[in-house]
C-alpha cells in the first residue's frame, strides 16, 4: 500500500550546523510533498512544500529537494538554531485527488544543541 | 492564528462511549480533513469533506463518521470507543477553494483519552 518512510527518527546537531531529513514515498501518483514542524504539544505547522514539477525550493534557511525518479525528497535546514528543535514530518499526496489524503512519515525529532 | 479552531482541547472517555469533536475554520475554507495522531507517530488520514460531502476516507472503521456544515464547521464522531482510539485528533482546512491537500493548516487538536 501507500507508504512514506522517513529517516532518521532522531537527529542531534550543534547550533549552526546543517540538518538533513530524508523521505521515500511509494505511490507514483504523488505530486505534492509538504513538510510540517510540530513542537511539543502544538499543532503541525507547514514550513515548506513542493510540487512534483519542481526539483528544488528554498525559503531562507530551509530547502526541499525532490528526486521523482528515485521517489526521494529531503528537507535541508542550514545554520540551525535552538528554536529549530521540534519533530519534523514529511508527507506525500496528490493535490487534486478525490481520495483527499496525505500520507505522513513517522517523524524526525531534531535537537539543536546550543 | 491559523483560523482553525478545535474543541474541546482535552477529553476523557471510557471504552464503549461515544464522542463528538468539533472544528471551525475560516469562511471560504471549504475543504476540511481529519487526522488521528497517535503518540510518537505521524498523523493518519481519517477522512476529508468538501462542500459538505465526504471526499475520501482512510483505513478507519465506520464507527468513525463526520459532518461538514454550511458555515464551514465540521464534526468528527466516534462510536463505541476503544482504548486504541486514544490519540490527538487534528482538523485541517485548506485555503484553496477546491478539494485539495495543498497548504493544509492544522488546528491545535483534541487530545482524546479512552480509559
């Protein structure tokens, strides 16, 4: 069935270093790949998203890359700060699918040490 | 902040009971999706409503049902509660005026505990 695998499950970096989180999806029909940040006890917040017709998208310190052939997409955070500490979720789905669902990965707990 | 409000924030029920969770989104957000997030897991899709009609459903049994109202509010009903139903229930709406998964904004969720 449809699945999104996310790695690593935990990631610890020093402040100022870069962090990379990787996801693999199984459904070839997926054409939309958002990333959400969830702080403890709070709602998931959309931080960046990409459509399948784009290979890379950047927003300040955050970037997402997509390899459709390999069905891989990754989140890159540069110059990490302690406030980047949270759980990050990738997701995959179809923008206009009548089924209406996003498949989420299992999450990566990022810890940025000062 | 995002215009998606959920109530109640916390709820405790016993096995076998029924529960209704509520979600209110901004005017114009006519797509609403419900997700279940178990502790330490990613959200799992329950169903989506678009213009008051169910637009798709995940792998959840029929005892999970929903409604969307003309004022863009929505309900999630769960009958015959089981211990495994304990989770954070998230409602999400889209800014787009069509049925879509793009740019979903989540509410803060309802934490349901089933004892």
